[in-house]
């Protein structure tokens, strides 16, 4: 899936920018990685997620269906704050690592959800042959 490859690339860029203490750009790259994973999940669920609000609504529904309040909080409250920080620069340098680490947790959780969904789709596709 191209979205997953994009997410991996964005994550590597985010970590490189973080190492340079370029917090605003690191956060935006990490947000981009998370958004790509959400879009990949949307594709599996046959949902088009062309706009930010639609993407957020979708991940909220996913979190509810998984009964994973932490996933919702990590994406909606923490990762989305990194995206807003790119434009507004409101996260202080000493607070940035907490936001970044939480967004990385969201990334990891989304990877796990995607892996399960891809396996489920693979099994369904395999059983139809």
C-alpha cells in the first residue's frame, strides 16, 4: 500500500527532524505519517478520507469500534496538536517530547490495527478462491 510506504518515509523524516530539534516540522511529519496510516485503514474499509475532518471522524469511529479510548486520545488530542503546532507554534520545547512520544504510540497502535485488518482481508480474499 502506498500509504504505508509514505507513512514509513514520513516517520523517518520526523525522527531526523526531531534529532535536529526542528520540533514544528518533526511534529508535522509525524502527523503526516499517522494520517497516511489512517488513510490506509480507510482504504481497507472502503472509505475515502479526502479531508482532515473526515479523517478525524473516521478514526474516532474506529477507536469506538475497537473500544480503544487511548487510540482516540492519542490521535485526536496529541497527534492532531502536532499538526496544529506546525502552524501555530504553541507547544513549548520542554513539552514537545511528551506530545511526540504519544503520537508515536498512536502510530504504533495504528500499525497494529492495520496489520490485523490486512490479515483479515487476506483471509477473506483467500477463502473466496
